[in-house]
C-alpha cells in the first residue's frame, strides 16, 4: 500500500525550509510522496526559492497557485492529483 502526505502552505519560505528539513530528517521514509501546494500571491523570488526547495526534496511534488484559492480547494486539488492508497493531511505547523 502506498502512502502520501499532503502539505498545503500559504507560502512562508522560511517555514517551508524548516518544515522540509525535519521531514527529510525524521519521516521522509514513511511516505511514498509528499505533495506541497504553495497557495499564495507572493513575490516571484520567494516562489522560485520554495520551488527549488521542494524539487530538491526526495519524493516531493511541487504544486503552486499564484491566485490564493480557498484552503479546501487546494486540498481537493492535491487529493485529485494523489494516486497513493493512503493519504495524510498535514499543515505546515506540523500538526497531523
């Protein structure tokens, strides 16, 4: 059975950097994929930085919307894209 984690985030590059460090260090091997959806109209430089962070992270899949959409719709888009058998929703504050 395959497993995925879905991380919708409003686009704080510092928080995402911190979050991905701990993901890689402690529980990356527990999932087959990590979907990261940055949902924010932030500056291009910040978007590029976050995309590079995600693309350098094993098993991570980058998703982005420059037009901030409703949180539930962002989760729906991730669910529609995920092909894994088991899905875990997680927020960037680390709570499951």
